[in-house]
C-alpha cells in the first residue's frame, strides 16, 4: 500500500509538473518594461496582456543598446546564443535579411491572420519590404520618421513661424536669428540648429535628406549607392558651413552622439533639430527651462517651399531566431505585439503613430494633445519613402557624419569625402 501510495504521489506530481510547464521567451529590445517611458509602459502592458491570455508562456525582456541590436542578433544566431525574439531597426534590416538568422514568419504569423485583420493594417509596404522570395523575415512593430522639432517660444520671440523653415536656405536664415547670447557674456547660449555628428551612436542629420532630394534616392539597382556626386557633396558642405561659417551649430557637435544632441535640445541649448518622431513625448517630459507645450514639429525641409522633403520611414521590426526551439510561441507573441489591441497601446501611451485603421479612427486621436501624431502621419502619407529592406544603410548615416567631420576640420574637401562614402557603403551591401 505504501508503494502504491508513493507511486500515485509521484504520478500526481508528474502530471502537475507537466500541466504547469512554461515556455520562457527571451526578447532583446532597446525598451525596458521596468521603466516609465511611454513605449516602455506600452511594452509592459502588452506583455502582461499576452501572459494573461497565454499562462503557459512567459516573456523575458533583456534590454540592449539600440545601435547594436541587429548585429548582436545575427552574431548570436551564428554562435547559438541569440534570443527567441530580437528587435531590428529599419537601417539595419539588411544585416538580417541577407543572413540566415531570421525565421519565416509567414506560416507562423501572417497566415494566421483573418482577412479583417489584414485589411485593418494602414500600410502593407513595411511588410512587403521584409518579404524575401515569399518569406516574411521580420514583422513591423512601429513605423517612425524624422521630423524637424523646434521651440515655438523661441520662434515667436524671433518673429518666425513654421513657414520660415520649409527650405534648407530658410533653415539657415532662421537659425541665424535663433542663435543667441542670452545673458550678454559674449558666449552663445542657444544655437539655432542642433546636430549630433559623431560616427558612433548616430542618427540622421540634414545632409542625408538634402542628398536624397538631390539624387532622387540613396540607392540604385542592386543597392548601388548614389553618393559620389555633386548633390551629396553640396549637402556635406552645407552642414560644414553651418559650423564653420554661419556659426549656427557649435563645433563640438562633431563629437556629439545623436543622444547627446537630443539631450542638448531638451536642455534648451538648441532652437531646432532633426529628431526621430518617436522622441516627441520624451522630450516634452524632460524639457528643462522651457514649457513642454512649446515643442513644435515641422516637416523635413525641401529644395522648394511648396514641396516638403523626404520622410524616410524607419522604425522597429521583430525577428524570430530561426534556430530557436520556441519558434511557434515566439511567433504567437510577435503576432500579439502587432495586433489592433497592442497597436492601440503603442499609440497611447506609447506615443507612436497608429499602424491600424481602427486605432487611427479612435476618438482620442482627435484630441489636441495627440495632434503631433496625426501631423507626423500626414508627413509620412505625403512624402514617406521606404528604402529597400535588403540595402544596409545604417552605417551610411555615420558616413555622412564622418564626411562632415573631415570637411569641418579641413582634412578633406567634400568631393573626396563623398567618394569615400560611396566606396564604404558599396562594400557593406
């Protein structure tokens, strides 16, 4: 009897253990659900909702430095140490799409969607950009673009409005008026235009957009760069003149990362700066010495006042490790992370533009405090440009910065610098 009782107890424990077994998904992202930023909170809530609906699956987030996510994921796949799910930004998609690291999400995600869900997606172009030979290798989470952020209060004092910065020449003249010695000590306290021109932890700066306007794009057939030309050289010269001649950007900008420059803008040292649209609410919440309602958004300047510049569509994508033992569960979470309910959380409190038509139609989106989201969506609708997903252009942003550094420091002229940019970008394809 004692043996039978023991065997029954062991069997009961085995059944209980099996019933309580969990799958733990590891995910690398730049977000941290333990923090209180809008997107951090959105991710935390999405994970809570997913785990409540799927009690046998847990999601473990391991925050990473955003600039190295794609490279670490591909290297991790090769070493057998990649997470189940990784986040990749659009600039680095080429690293993943041209590797064998990403699982095909078509059978485990896309094919599970209803026709209603598919028709609810605002734009299929992002999904098309990551589809290679019929295989969906990444899933769009949040589309982002760059915009010109500016201080409304400083513009008002200088007698300027948004119409003053519709062209690059307009930006130059407005920035001259906005560059100020506010305390009369002979030192500039507010510069008209901020930039982060370091070649590490970088982002897009004005020369990138000016070059795309001049050349009709960044790549030709087969990801051949369109950089070694007069248009790109003029764009690099423009940035260098802003520092050396016009004095509207401080020289120390050549050593600033994009995050450094955003911190300077938030602290009130710059009157305007090109910044990713996703940073809007964070800048508002961290503004020092100026009221958050004075943060304005304008489109990327163009060559002519009647046509805004290109709004490159960047943003974040989820990829599933093709070597993961948890591909099905990972696909389930990725699908959940981009459905209508989650898209509503990425929108509010996440502060991202709506990716689903049903989210965009919510009454909240007509409220004044969310006007910037509708405005950014309008920029993307009017002049959004999506670079080919297979073309690796992340480091090209650093090449623009490095070229500007060389011209500012008198090491090379712009013509020589852009020839080097062409060669470097071509080697990375």
